[in-house]
C-alpha cells in the first residue's frame, strides 16, 4: 500500500526534497533501478527486503545495523492481473538480482511486505491485488521458489518497524501510528515500541465505504483533487483514528511523504504529525529486518519453518546473518527483465 501513484493531478512545482541517485529505466519493461547509497561494509549483516504494492514491486539488500540500502533498488510494475503465480515470479526475479549483485549465500533471509493481513505466512485479505491471494500460503510458496528462509508480513507493519527502528519513530514512547499513503492506505500501531500487527485501518468505514477510497494518495490522483481538497479527506480519516486510539504521534509514509509540505500543514489532529524519514524505502527495510529476526528465531529453535508469532519491537534483537564478500561488477547489475509467470517449480 505504499506505492506512489502516477502524478497526474495538477500540482505546484515540487518542493526541495532528499536527493536520490539517478534512476535508470528500461523503456520496454518499465523497470527502474536506483544505485545503492553506499556498498555494504565488509562483514555487514545483510538481508533482502521486498515491498509488494498495488502498482509496483520493489526490492533491495539492506544493512541490518544501519537500515541503509546496500544494493541497487529495483522496482518493477506489479503484474496485471496480480495473481499469486505472477507476483511470486516477480519477487523471485528481484531476489535473484540482489543475490547476484551482492554475492549472497543461502543463509541470507528474504522479507516480503504484502498489502493485506498476513497470519502465519498466509495472506488472508487482498484489497488492492488479485482476489486469488486470499488464504494463499505465501511463505510456503516463496520458500519453494527461493530455497531460503522467507518471512511474509503486512506491508505497513514492515514500514512501521523500519521507521521505529531507524527513522521518525525512533525512541518515541507511548502510542505511535504509521500511516502509509499509496495505492491504498496502510496503518501500523506501536505501543512503547511494540507492534500491534495487521491493523489495516485503511478499511475502517467512513461515510459508508472504506476510508482509503478517499484518503489514499491514489485517490487524490484518481479524483483530480488539489492538495488542499485531498488534505480534508485525509484529515477526516486521521481524526477518526485519533478518536479510537489517541496516539502521541502520526508518521506519514509512502511516496507522497516527499510532498509533505503540500498537505501536512492542513491536518488538524491533536497528535503530532511528522513525515516518514525512510520515505518509500521503509517497506523494504522493515521487511528485511523482520526476516532476519524470524530466521534467527527459527535457527535457535531448530525449526526451519515458520516460527511462532511473537511481539515485534522497535529494538533490534541479537540476530546473526552472514554474507559472502561482495563481488565487484564491471557494468553494474543488469536491469530486471520483463517478468512473466513461469510454471511453478517441481
């Protein structure tokens, strides 16, 4: 739910924003690849993070101690239709690109943030993707494809973990909400740093329908609204959440957080509101962090399968993920090819 929709609604020239490295695009497939901010340090603890959205799938290698991306940040369009087979194939290709670029061993885990409720590795809801995802055993399928430990979690939960660990929520006590604004509206609640998973408040009812139909960033573009008009809809949603949970802080995430100056001054909640610091990379980072911690738990328990559900906190655990030394690439990583859904492996 953290994808940034196409910017087609009228808007003033963009305000100054955090600079990113140049993006290369393969015109035939729409694939984008952003070089890493910095290569990994020798001996760095690495995991792979994948963020699945309604319009795009993103992935990169993540330094688990700094929260920085240490590989190319790949983005490919979400397959249409976004069936489980097609999206699993897309994820597999992204993981293999990162794996090759960083020369990662099989002990490096993969985390996947998915836009829906996820229980014990099984997707339970599919609001902004193909309905075939409902009750789909995503972790089991991805482990068969990738032959490595995979953790699948709600995408907003993953983004929230990243912001609480490395970003705007770091050290914040009490009740903190991350709200991700993209194709839909995601939500993650933390109480004294501990995650309350799968909240999905984008689907709370306001004016007789899902709130995200008006508050998501895509809704502004779809309806052709000004920033001012859309801020009123977003504010109504945040005020409804505030009446239920009385948070101390709202963190606004998703790609639209880069334009926070356009709408945040118009929001009227009692709680403080700040933009996310990791912007649209939070889902990648948080997914990698959670995968690392759950892989460490599975190793400790001697169970290679899905570990029992546990409280997720904003403080790091003593996980240990090793990697091989990275190999230099003369021409950089190849762009990811257009993804087709191959037959499932036997």
